[in-house]
C-alpha cells in the first residue's frame, strides 16, 4: 500500500519534505501544505531562493527549515528519514541562469533526483513507501512544432552546442529516471511538467518574463520584448499550480504518470507587455530587442508553448481561479510592497 498524502487532522500531521522550499513555487507549496494541516520541512540552499519568501509563516509550529543542498547525499538521507511525501522542486531555473552557469545548472538539475530516488528506494525496501512529486518542465518538449503538447508527444531538442536545451534535456533525464524507478521497483512517483508559472515572489533576475516586464514598467522604463513579441506562452497562477500538485499527490491513479500543469490560454509576449503597461504605467512603449543582443549567439527560442490539459482534468478537479489580468495586478501590487519595504529598510 502506498502512503498517500492527505490533509490530516492537526493531531496526527503527516510530514512533507519540500526541496527548493524557499523558492518561488516551493514557498507557496509550503504554505499550502501547512494550511492543509501537515508538518513541513523546507530545504533550500538559497542559490536563487530566499528565506524571506517564507516570512509569513516563519516560526510556524509545524514548519522546519533546513539550509542545505540536495546535491549532498547525507543531507538527503537525513531529510527523507522522517518524510511521508517528498516534493522535489529544487533546481537551477531560468534561461539566464543556464546561460551564466551552464555546468552548475546541469549538475543541480540531475544529481539530486538520482540521490532522492535511491534514498526513497532504500526506505521502500525497509517497508515504507514514500511518494515523490517531481517538478519537471514544459521545456522537455523542446521545439516540438505541434500547436498543443500532450504528455506522449515527442521531445524535440536542438543541438548540444546550444546550451539552452540542456535544461529541458536534464529535466527529461529526471523524468526517465523517476519512471525507471517506478517501472523497476514500483517506487511511487508523480511527474508534473509546469508551464509558465507566475505570481508574487517570482524574481525577474534569471530571465522570467512577467517579473522582468513588471520591474521595468514600475521603474518607469520601457519593458523589453525579445524578437517581434509574437511568441506565445500560457501563464498560470502559482496558487492554482500548487493546488494541482497536491491534488495529484492525493490521486492514486496519478502514480507513475506524467502531467502537464498550467494554463492552456495562450497570449503573445507583446500582448503581455501591453497588459502590464496598461495596468501600471500607460505612457510607456514597448522596446524590442533581438535575441542576439539579449542572449549568447547560439540562443534559440520556442515560438509557441501550449499544454493539452486533458489528462490533468481527467485525473483531478482542475479549475484555475486566476485570470491573467488579475495575476498581473497581483504581481504589480506585490512588487510595489517589496519596493517600498526595501526603501523603508534603507531609511531606518
Ligand atoms: P526558484 O529558483 O524560485 O526555486 C528553486 C529553489 O531551489 C530555489 O529556492 C533555490 O535556492 C533552490 N535550490 C536550487 N538548487 C538547490 C539544491 N541543490 N539544494 C537545495 N535547494 C536548491 O524556481 P521556481 O520557479 O520556484 O521553480 C521550482 C521548480 O519548478 C523547479 O524544479 C523548476 O525547474 C520547475 N519549473 C518552474 C517553472 C516556472 O515557470 N517557474 C516552469 C517549469 C518548471
């Protein structure tokens, strides 16, 4: 029998381990799990995340935070000992980070998955099966030209000389590994391919498009749109994504399966920038920049990225609660709060 993660009563809280728990999505997931009555351990090495993301729940009686890296086998061994479910979100994320630190990104995105799976197998062989949620990415589809991507579609990467494909390829290896442990040992794994996830706490520092646009518009600068801006993406609110993750972990039929998770409503990056401008600073105009000026010479982008969510909807009740304009408004308000807090900290 697998151990299913449930929102149990506070008297017998189950224990979830969230790797990357101080990151953008991880911090929201930690809050959601705590709200569901679980005991939560958040581990993070603060390479891109910040403990400030957990400020609202700091000191919570069911929260433990661990400053450490899941590339370290001894740390992972200690962390999984007492866990009833593991959510693996720690990773090196963002096109900018892959361009700046290509070796580190690949290592960070593969090694922890191998370590986690082998530790979880040991636990299972000792009589305690623990479910693993693996955060994968729409990047695994690469540049597949289909209009909508379903989980069984081909992965279509560019050449290894183009570093940007290493992120999707590393996530694909993670998926292969997790599915191999499931096939060979019935280790309970659930794989979620996140499409563009957005919301408060996401930083624009590593190339994420919505916070980058918002940062510039709030600072009174023209938002920069790469190429012609006709490339499309689908943006989902982090809270809708975290609910889907927890619901998948509660669904026995999700074990050993891969799911697209996100929004299936495409919007062009030009339109996204226009909506940010009209919400925050209508006098501004978009500034266009070529990929060549923005990224290394070998950079290739993906023109269209839309998930087919049929499998997700068949498996869980999935009704996103946030539309794009509401998300943009929330991100702008959050950014204003962060900026004014930073100014008052500087003044005091
Ligand atoms: P993030 O950078 O905010 O979060 C990742 C966290 O992992 C950071 O806090 C970082 O410090 C931590 N981390 C990295 N390596 C670590 C290590 N070795 N040990 C411990 N902590 C480590 O990014 P995010 O957007 O919250 O992404 C979370 C997950 O979702 C990642 O696996 C990412 O690949 C996946 N994902 C995100 C998106 C998105 O749109 N944000 C899309 C697809 C997939």
